[in-house]
């Protein structure tokens, strides 16, 4: 079973990937330093260290789908 508290919803606009709110500092509409091509690599099994540009907090992304990024740590409370 996938732990939903480790899933971070994202939006893809053109070639940019955004999250509505940073799970660490609460900043709105954060542009992530991820490319759409990297999402396919992550889906195939490659891990990716993601550093949020707003507060420099870090998470490791282990999987992705068309709506969510799965991380190794809790990023939201349910």
C-alpha cells in the first residue's frame, strides 16, 4: 500500500513542474527544479534528490505518476 502522507501532488504547466504549496515552509506555487524528462526516469526506478528553492529543504523522490511524487519521508499530514 502506498503511504499517502509521503505523496506530494504536483502540476505540470508547459515544461514546468509546480507544487501548490511547499510542505516545509508553506510558500505558494513553488516551481520545482525538475524536468518532465526526469519524471520518466524516476518512474523507471531512478531516485532523485529534490531541493525546494524556497526554503532549501530536501526530499528524495522514489516514484511518480501523472499527479503525485512519492517521497521517502512524510510531506503532508492527513
